[in-house]
């Protein structure tokens, strides 16, 4: 073989090899983090399906022996447990419905309607998103409860209360959550890119601002509304700190607070505690997997909107 032919022989294509190696490493990291994320939920399910006496008995990878006794213990021993589930559902649904409606209305107003101090109010709204929620807990509690000024403001014979007196009431949990700065910002960004031609056509047909919003704008905004509703429901369902401050009676507890009380009673019976924890986890997983395509699509489109 001549030297010239040897120099033209094919060699190793290093760019292709490096690309394949990077792809293998990338997928290996994804698989590792996926398994790491799923492991707590998987072991929670496994241990909740094992008898208490066999909780630490091998095998630990699957429930042997298999039993539903832990779930039966929860439902039969704690009469308030179903009540806590119902309370969480009621509060989460009401907060979700009101927040979706009010955030959509506020977002549409910021995007389409001109009013005094509009830009200043919107900027203050963005600033409020940067304030940690724990900072506003005390003022929020005073407004929902006894008021910023105890006894109210006296104007002659008239007394104006400065608080709602909703301590130990489900409404005290619901009221602060009916609007949210992030939800307003999200809907504002969406409505800024909303085609004005549809609204103009509706108004030419005699529809007013309210009719246009409820008949044209809201139905087309279903993807963003579903995403906001999903995020709101998840936050309201898992909310612990605020209901803990407001609610005092066990019959008004939400599920996260009830589970904390439940853990105090069964702190050594881990199988029973984990079975109770699944009641709080499974609804969120079901909702996410049912609506995940709307969630991903809306996050991708909202992130590409220009303010």
C-alpha cells in the first residue's frame, strides 16, 4: 500500500464520539436524578403497605407482607381525618376559583385599560413578589384577626373595625389567598400578547368591556387559567403556616395541620404515619399528571412573552 493511500484511510471521528459520550453522560445524570426524586415517594408507598411490626423487616424494596391495615387504622381511629380532607378540598377549590378569576381580571386591566398610576401600581405589584411571605404574616394576621388597631377606629358613635375577626374560621384562610401578585403578573404578560382584533370585533358587535372579557377573552385563556389554577390549588393544598396561625379548632384543620397532629400521636408507628402522608401527596400527583401538558405549554409560552 502506498503512502498516499494510507494517508487517505478513514480514522476515528472524534467530534462524533464526543457528542455520543456527552449524550450518554447527560442521560445518565437525568436517570440518576429521576430515581433520586422518585425514591422518597416509592419508599413511602412501600412502607405504608407493610404491617407496623414488619416495617423494618426485609425486603425493603416491595411491601411483603402486603396489607391495607395502616389506611384502615387512619380512617377508623381518627374520625376527624375525613373532615380534614374535606376542609382542604373546600379551601383549595374556593381559593383557586377566586384567584383565577381575580388575577385574570386584574391582568386584563393592566394589559388593556388605561387608568391613573397604572405603571406605579404594577411596579409595586412586582416589588411585592420580592418580599418573603414570612415578613407579611404578622400584618396579615392582624388584618384577618383583631385588626391593626384593637377596638377599631371611633368616629363619634360609629366604630370602624380594622380587622375581619376571622380567626378560627375557614374564611380566615381563604380571604388572603383570593389574589396573588404572581398570578396577576402571569396573566398580564399573556394578555399583552392577546390579539386586539378579537376584542375590537366583539365591541363592534355591541359587546361591552365586561361582555368581551367573559365571552371572548376568558374562553381563549383556558391554558393560562388552567396553569394558574394548578399552581394555586397546589399551594393552597400544601399550605401549612397560614392555616396553623388562623385555625384553632381541630374540626376546622386542613390536612397538613391534621397530619402534623397525627404524627404527634403515632410518631413511632412510621407505617401509619407514611400512610397518612400519602393522603396529602396523591391528589397533587394525580392533578399534575392529568394537566401536565397544559402546564408545560403555558409555562413555555408565558416565558417567551415580552413585557
